[in-house]
């Protein structure tokens, strides 16, 4: 996104079925084990960031795709989001 562009806001409720599909890949007990990697923004201009909040804790991951052992659940979450978000918000 350039300095002249702004984020488009999408205000729409997520259906119960979509919510269940989104969270089905997330295993709360594994969230503490996912490892972030250093920012690569200076190299490629983009970082992949996830933020997951539970009632007890907030988890933030940057470039967690390097953690091949635990990243699969975040990849599945990303794929589910791609399926339900309209293309203009991706």
C-alpha cells in the first residue's frame, strides 16, 4: 500500500458457519509454541502478521511461516479468510 492509498473498511458480520470454519484450524494450546521470525520489511517491503486474541491472552506473530512445525494452522486460517473475504479486501 502506498502513502496515497487507504485501507477499505468492511463492516459485515461473519456468519456462524464462517466463524466455525475460521477457528477450526486454531489449536489454542499450540499458540504459545508458534515462533515469529525477524521482520523482512527492509528486504521485500512486506511482513506477514497475525494477531489472535483469546479471553486470556493476545498472540502476535510476524513471519511465522518459518516455523514449519506450527505454521500449518495459521496457513489454514489464511486460506479460510481468502475464501470468505471479498477480493477487494484481500
